[in-house]
C-alpha cells in the first residue's frame, strides 16, 4: 500500500518536467560589427573668446579632434516585433590631435561598451529592393529601418609618450543615438548604421573644463 501512495506524485512530476518550454529569446543572434568614426571636442564659449583675443588671425573653437576605426561583437535580442535589445562590445583604435600651444598627437586603444535598444520605425517590408545600378537590382527577403538609442561607456588607454607628458587614461560616460536599416538576404542580416554619440570625462580637461566629445560613426553589422 505504501508503494501505491508514491506512484501518483512521481508520475505527475515526470509529466511536468517533460513539458516543452518556449525559449525566452528564440531569435537570439551573435553579430560582428566594423565602424569608422571621427570625434571633435569644442572649447567653451569663454575659452573661444579668450583664444580669439590672443590670436585674432586664427580663431578656432576646436580643442581636440580624433579619428579611428573599431571592430567588435554584439547580441541581437528581439523583445517583440518592434523592439530589439542590442548590447555591444567594441575595440577602437584612435589617433588624437590635442590643440594647445603646440599640437600634440597621440594614439590610443579604447574599449567601448553600449547597451542600446533598436526600435523599428516601420513595419517589415517584405518586398525590399536595393538598386545597385541602372537595370540592376538586388531583391531582399525583407528590410526594416530602426532607431538606435542607449547609454555607453568608453575606457581609453593612451600610448606611453602621451602619458609621460602628464596626461591620463580616460573613462568616459555618455549616450548614443543612431539610425540603421536591417536588410535580410537569404538568412544573412546586414545592417548599416550612422550613429551620433556624446561622451564626457573629467580626465585630461580642456582648459580646466570637463571634456565633452561629439562622435559620428559609420558602422556595418553582420548577424
């Protein structure tokens, strides 16, 4: 009799464990990204007026300029039909030009981490076409434009020559805003993006002011 009392709970438990559960993110994809970018740091209004008073012939509101390229990886995690979570880890190689009394050049390696969301601007276009040239076109499975928005963190390590002059490595925080189009062609997604980001750091101040960088990047994503 005791054995019969235990058979029913065991059978119920085995049936519950055998039930199929739908995956949380059935369309989870890993992707690869490559980008080129350019950054500018402007002087504050007071610094611009002071600089013009010292150098009336060559006024400039630019304190620092940067350019470089980056490679990285990301996750493409659809939350619903219109929203995708896109965390990204990227390594950037940068050349900087700091405009002080004399121009100072530096190279750096940067690790950039962003947690952005891609929000669809239109429904999926199932008849997407890319026009390549006259009488030539590429037919896609579908395409969809989206808006990219989210925070980002940059950790930049400069070369030894720049550090020896008294400067510091930088930790910057900011946000990004971008526009992209997701093209799907025979199971492969290609998504070009244009992104504007604004980051700020208190290290390596420009004329005793917090440095704020405006960055525009062009990226292409594969997943």
